[in-house]
């Protein structure tokens, strides 16, 4: 894994987010939730150093002058943009101007870097900015965390984050300013290494940052560690690589089922690719990657091989990502066809082997994509997360915190969603609004665009859009007008 930086929201003692305005690049602390203007990128000036730059989501750097004035209009960092990040025992951080030794703080429109000593006004809570579905990599063991269902423990023993057991969900408790780690079966990782069904004081951790990696400290001041493979907290004054994690958004992974034989595509030993497996396994799970220019996609398997068109028109696995690995996705409701570069569609022969077939789509060319590593759906729009407002039945797209929906996948490739806390299913009302009022499941359609983005279609046949006022509704006829949601 490469050394990296992380992006955060910064919450002050008045419970407001530091905000970078695009107009005149002003800085204030008026944000009530984490949106684009409240996102800051912490760039370390070098590895193993507490010296940082603070960059806004508009790619401008915070600078402090000798009088404590704060600006955020620098396109490139200069000496006045260097800060020393200091960590406090309660997990909060302070930022000291390196050239002038004053501290960043304040509230509302009065953000300065003039304080000579640290008070509550100069302490900031770090709110990690990432989609909650993540993979957690430990650089000490060079492995990913996964849930061991049999032992009921979280282990650090998987060299690739493949499958649902490697997906962790970060839950940010806005009141406590702490994090919980939810596993794929809905349980939470406790400090003693066990998993618990609900968020408790044993499952909440304070976040600390070091060189673009994070540490998680429990209520007793112990760090989450992978020292004995099973993940639990240990007492240490100096966290090692065993107590640090790299957090990456978890890419969605899919299985591909042929509708003609109801079997899954699998990469068995050898180059040939067949649709001949009844049950999903790691060999039949793929990640989608998109070429941003052509909008075509490729399919990568667990061995880092790609599906490709080879000589004589067969589909085989290929180590090199080249022209023959890219396909156009052609959706028809829940069904999808794979169009090759010569405008023909992937099909099956009598033995289930994949090859290039006709120029029109028939039953032999129809597949369905099934999400293989998501038990719950967490959707994020440009305006916030999808969720419900307390006391209301409509779902909205501008919630500051996510609300997960249980995914129920039908044999035919449709998706049904249930708000577990309400014990209600998603459905669409007469105006097209999505509501959490259903007593019985209703079929929705997902069109996967990349490993991180999707569009959705309601049971009324209309595509779903998110709007700035929070509206979340199925009203669009064209996929081009649909909202891209991060999942």
C-alpha cells in the first residue's frame, strides 16, 4: 500500500464544522454537517512528521500570517501554509502555525490563528470523510480485516479485500464524536475482540491520525491492534504499525449470472471462462472498473486478471489490461448485456463457455449483476446520505448521517430494500417519492456504473434522482438524467 493522506471534517468546541467558502475563499465555522465545503485534506509535508498542509475541497490551502489572519486562496502551499498538528488525549487535535507558533481556532466568522495557548476553541474533532463502507488494511501485517463468522471474531489475515467478510462499516456517533466498526453481519467490534449486536461504550473508539493512517483508541486508552491476528485493543504508549490502519472505500463486487442457464460466471483454473457454477464463490466475484473517457468497463477477478476477448472470439482471463478487456454495458431493466469492441455481444455456447456472439441481444446474451459484498445499502448523493427524517415517511437525500437499508436480492436480479429500524420496505408513492412505508417488498433495479457508483430505477419504471432540497424520487425517463449514487 502507498502512503496517503486523508480527508476530514473539523468540528470545533461549538459543534460547528470548519468551512471553506468558494466565494472569495473565506474560512468560517458555520457548517452544521459534513458536506463539500466542510471537507479538508490533511497533507503531511513528509512521512513520519507532524508537519502538515490543510487543503480545502476547492484545492486551496489555508495560510496564517503574523497577525493571525487566516486565508484560503493559495493554489500551492508556501511556508505560511505549514502547521504542526498536535494530538490531545481526548482524540481532538490542534493546529499550530509553524512560522508564527500561534494556534488555529475560533467560531462562526471569526477564525484566526492568533492564540498563544490552547483552549477549547483551538481543539478540533476529526470527522473522517469517506463512504462508510470501507476496507481496513494493516500495514504491519500487510493484510485486511475480515469477519470470521465461525469464531465470531474480526481477524487480520486476508491479503485481498475480496467478499462480504472484508467490508466494514464506519459509524460516526455525532454525540460522542467516536466511531464504531460494523461488520457485514450487522454486529459491532468491541474492545475485547468480541462482536456485539448494538453500539455500546465497548464498541466506540476515538480516532487518531498518523502519517495518513489512523489509530482507534477505546474508552480505556487502549489501541485497536492486530498483534495476535484477532483484532482487539491493547495497552501501548507508542502505537506501532500493528495499531495503525489504512482506510479505503470498499469497492462493490459482483457476481454475474446468465439468464439462459441460471448459473454464475466463474474463473476456474485455465484461461477459459464458463457460466457453470450454481453457488457464488471467490472465483466468481468481480470488480468493475470504468474508463472515464469511453465509459466502458472491465472486470477484474481475485487474481488480478481481466475478462478479455481473445483469438477466435472466446472470452478468457488475461493478465494485461488492454483494448480487448473493455465492454459496454447495455441495460434493459434488471438485465444487462456485454457489448464488445466489434459491436457484438457476449454469449454462451452449449457447454456454457463465454464467447463473442451476435450483433443483437437475445436470451443467450442476457445476464444479471448481483452485488456480492453488500448486505446493506448505504447511498450517498452530492447533498448527503439517503435516510429518513424522524417522524417522516419519505426518504430524503441530504441527511448528515447515513441510514442503512437491508438488501434483499431476488433470483431474477431485482433488489428490494428495507429500513430495519422501521421494519418497512421502500416503495414509490403517486408523485414518485421514495417512502419507507411498504408492508411487502417492492422490486427496484440497480444499474452498476463503477465499483463505487450506481443508478437506480423504481418499480414505476422511472430513474431515481436526488435534488438539493432533499427530494429523493423516481421521476426520470432516461438513465442520462439519473443521479449517480455512491454505494
